[in-house]
């Protein structure tokens, strides 16, 4: 079945450091890929998405590129801020499925130190 | 605030009791989803509605669970004879009509603790 595997946390970085959170997926079809973020005390929010191979999703300085050949969708940011501290979920949804259900990874908790 | 709302935010119950949660989606969103998130895990799909019709249920949704969306607006999720393993965050999401990508907007969740 479809699944998402992402690096375990917590990840602790200093402010302005470079961030990478690895994510790989298994899917039988042609999924859309997502990164969701959950800030403390808030609901899940869509951070960025990519719907086909080689697409790059970007938002708030975060980027991720849909790599079909390596089945990966790694999240990167060049210079993190304390306000980026949150839990990040890599996820997929199989295009063409009528239910649009999202399959999530386990999440990676990110701590940014000032 | 016109986001997805859920009520209650927290529920503590004793094993064997029944509980009911409510979700109010963003207005005009015709799809409504329920997910469950246990500690240290990502959310897992439970079920979804298109308008008032429940179109799919996960195998995670045992016979003790029932969800309704009677008028195609708010939805309720009931758990009968709760068990400790039901302790989790229950998330609701909604999305608007469309033939292409339909972003799901999530509510803040209802945290259930079964003692």
C-alpha cells in the first residue's frame, strides 16, 4: 500500500541554520505530495505541495522537489527562524482517487534555538 | 474566524462510556474528513463525506465508531463503549468542490483521553 517515511526527530538547530527533513514515499500510482506543518496549539496547515514529477513546491522560504526517480520529497530551508519550531508532516494523496484521503508520515519535530 | 471548528477540544471519559464529537466545516465545503492521530504518529484517515453521503470508511473504523453528516453541513463522530486504545486526537478537515486539487483545511482537533 501507499506509505510515507520521514526522518525521525526531534531535530534541533540554531537560528539561521540550513534545514533538511528527508521524506520518501511508496505509491502505486502518481501521487500528489505535501508538507504539512503543525505549530504548537494549532491545527495542521498545508505548507507546500507538488502534484507531478519535478515540480517544486515552495512557501515561507521552504522548498521541496518531487523526485520520482528517488521517490523523495525532502523539505529544505536555507535559514531557519525560531518561529519555524513545529512538527512537520510529509504526506501524499493518490491522484485520481475519489476520496482524496491523505496518507501522512509520522512527523518530525523541529526545535530552533535562538 | 471561518475555519473548521471542532467541539469539544478536550474530552476525558471512563472506559465503557460513549462519546460524541462535533465538527463544523468551512461553509460551502462539500467534503468532510475525519482522521485520528495517536501520540508520535501522523494522522490516519478514518472516513469522509461528500455532502451527506458517507463514501468511504477505513478499516480503522470499528463497529463502535459511527459518523454522520445529516444535512451535509456539520458532522458528528460517536464512539461507543470507549476503550483505552481510543485515546487520540480526532481531526476533522473539509474541502471545497473541484475537479483538481482540493486542499483539505484542518480543525484544531478533539483530544480524547479514556481512563
